[in-house]
C-alpha cells in the first residue's frame, strides 16, 4: 500500500543553507543551550576556502558540494489539508499531515 504525504516548498525564494562539519568536541563555558550562542566567525571565499575563527583558534577547510542535496523539512499536521485529499483516501493515515521544505542544503 502506498501512502501519499504532501510536500510543499515553504519559501518560494528557495533558501540555501550550508552545513558546517566539525570533528571534535565543541564546549562552552557559558550556561544555557549551545544552539543559542554565537560560536565564532565563518568566512567563505569565492574560491571555496573556508575559515572559522573561534576565540584564538582558526580552523581552515573548504566548501564542498553535497550529492545528492539535502532538504530541510518540517512536519506539519493540519486539518486544512483534508480538502486536498479526495474521498477515495478517507481512511489514509497520512491525511492532515504534510512536510514543508524550509531550505535546501547543497554544500558543506
């Protein structure tokens, strides 16, 4: 049995994100969530070289394509999708659920 799960692009401009991949442990002396803290300064030059400055530490790397690209999605459960599905799928467990694409990730 196939399930239909609608996927829609949330931002028509097609936001592009980049993943920063680090090896090691990132620790902070500040209290609270690390997700809410500024880590450092990231610079990516036109030639693809990247520099992340964290305090006195300078980390160097390069921008590389991700193949295939990732889609950053958010699950949405909403009753407004019910009208989009026809009556033939009234018992479909995916009714009222969809995923919206927030951004595409093409580089790391």
